[in-house]
């Protein structure tokens, strides 16, 4: 890393030229690469489903707790205008994604709407990576960032379903809404936030070793599993061709600009704008696939999941996040 | 030992459908079912069990033949078109007929 004139981070104390530093990759990203390589080579490596569940549960709780502890420190109150703006972003992001997929990509209405829902919604895994990225570099961001995840997860899925079905139709909205709002990422993030806020910086002490000190290690395991899952999508990728690759890279770039610009309008810190840009750029691979599969069954589930997992997730964590950080800094002017 | 004949309905389908199907079964009057994680390969490709998004489940219901028929019809009409699903029926012997 060469600190240029616009550098705003403190240079790392140890600047020995390790391979990782030369490639400017956070070491946890290599676990993702390992997972993809092992999966693609059909290596004898499979993490049991229970491990994935446990690892993602700890990650979500850790992110929530950390935000809650910070919120307890800062008694500034909650900015509801900001929350409204971010939620509106969630409803609006699917529109350009749908237009691109339906009119440019010539995808069926259901498939385009499904992609729009996935790309408008957010990926908690990507969020965990950007939190780790900013933490490693000592860049501060708003403690309430986990609330943004919660605000952005559901609206785009609803918008996607409306794009596919219209407002009438045979969607069982009440059950769908209950399942969406009681999804594990929302329950664990909000639960962690509340517990962290109640416990405060002192009360959280005994939980620190598991949730805070081990965060990067758990993130590494999570990314290893994500790599294996992404590799399993590669055969589908070959079937869907170039459009999905272009879409999976172009949409995050476009959405990151929108997210960073909104961060600027809302007066977020550069770190906060980086998080918001990354969230806008990320595509859901948990909440959206499950909801769309039951609400829009005629959409091809492999198409959206492959784009989100095999293209956009790797793109964001390897190339995107450092780019979005620069974007946010440039916007902050 | 006296034995009684009932129908065993086995459904193998996508894990994302679990909650919805359970609600269907309850509406149809099913009194009990067993669900296990499953993996395999079929018309819609290889399906892993290690991740809910892509996983399969195997549902077993032992009940009266008429009810098994109603469930099977409902599955065919509602889910066959868009979801990975197979089902099959067979006769089984049970010891406590009032339970099924």
C-alpha cells in the first residue's frame, strides 16, 4: 500500500512486502479464493450445514452487538430522515435493475423481477466483509450501520414481487411479510443491536472474546464456505452466458455510485458512505432467493442466485469494496 | 400381531418449500409428518443438502389412502410445474390404526 497525497488512513506499522499486501487483499479474502478453488477442483471439502449456520449466526450477532455497544456510547438519538432515505433506496433500486434485465437483457418479466429483487436487497456476507475491511484500516463509520442492512433487506424483495406480479394477484402477502421480517438476518442483527445497546461497553466485556476478538477468524470460515457455494454455481454460469456476467458487475458499480451519493446527501462519514455504497452494490443470496422462490415460482432461481453468488459477491469483496471506499472519499470531497 | 394397512406418501422437493408445505398439510388435515434433509440428482440438476437455498427435503406422511390421494393431487396441481418435486405412494403396515 503506497500512501498517496489523498491517503486518509494511517500507514500500517509493519510494511514488509508480503504477497497479500502486494495484492492489497485482506487475508480473509484468500479463504474465499481457497473455497472457490477447492470447489471448482471438486476437492474433498464440505463444511456441514450446521457449521455454516453457526458461523453466520455468530457473524450477524457480532455485527449487531458491536453496533449496539457503539450506540450505547453515543446518545445522539436516531436520525429518522436518514432511515427513511435508506428505506426508499431499497424500494427504488430494483427499478433500474429490472429495466436493464427486461429491456436490455431481454429476460422474461419474472426473471428480470427476480434479479431486481436480489440486486436491490443486500448481502449480509458482503456487509461483514466491508466491516472487517474498514476495521482493519481503522476507518470509522456510523455505529447504526446494521440498521441500514435491516432497512435495505426487505423493500427491494417486495418491489421485485410487485414487478413480477402486480399489486393484485395470488401473493400471500401477510405470510410473506412475516417470513421476511422474521428472517434470521433481521432477527439476529436487531437482537444483537438491542443486546449490545442494553449491555453497553462495560457489560459486553465477557462476550468480547467470542464475538469481537474472533470476528476475523469466523469471517474467514464463513468466506471459505461461501467460496465452496459460489463454486457450485459455476456450471450454471456457463449456461447463462455473457449477459449475466456483465449484469453482475455493471449493476453493483452503478448502485455503488447511487449508494455513495446518497451517503453524501445524508451527510454520512466517508466510512459510512463506503458501507452504504457496498450495501447498495451487494446482492441478496439468502432472503431474496427464498422469498422469490415461493412468491414468483416461474422465475428461474438459478439465474439470480448464480449472478448474486458467483459474480457479484466475489466482485464486491475482491475488487468492489476498495473501489467503493475511494468513491466515498471522493464524494466526501 | 394385528396389522393395518395405510398409505405412505413420500415427497422429495426443495427445502425452501418446507414452511409452505407444512401449512398445506395442516390445512388438509394431516396429523403427522416427518421431514429430513436430502440430497441427490434429478431433472433439475444436482441438489446439495449443505445449504438451505439449494437443499432438498424428504417428507414422509403415513395416512388414510384418501387423504394421501388428496395431498398428492394438491402437490401435482400447485407445485409440479415450477418446483423440483417428486412423490410416490406405497402401502405400509402399521400397528396403531387410530394414529394414522
